[in-house]
């Protein structure tokens, strides 16, 4: 996985997003203590785009959000990373 923001790593999917300026709290909800992503798109995906969506959700599954705990930025090897920064493995 390359390093960067979701927008940078998945530019095609970002272009299809109906919520480009949304905050994380607007892109999902808590259910039984687990975060459920609820992403909204302008249209259905072409077959070749479906693998990108799978990659996106696999990347999002690597990020463990904790109910009641705020997201934060950490300093790591000359870079700021948030929990939602994708960078060959895990942030934090």
C-alpha cells in the first residue's frame, strides 16, 4: 500500500464520492461499539472499479477506531500520521 491520504491513494473513488468535504463522523455510524462505514457514491461502480472499493474497505479495516476516543495526530519518523493515514501497515 502506498502512503498518503485516502484521497491520494484512491483518487478514482474520491472522484466518485458524494461526500468529498464530509467529516469522518458523517461517513458512518457506531453500531454495538463498532464503526460501520456508510460511504455514498454518485453512481454504481464499473466492474474494474469494484476491486478498488474492496481495496479501500480492506485498508479501512486495518484502522481500529475506539468508541469514545478522539482521533489524533502522532509524530512518526518525520511525518505526521493520523489513524486514517494509510502508510504500509498501521499508524500510531
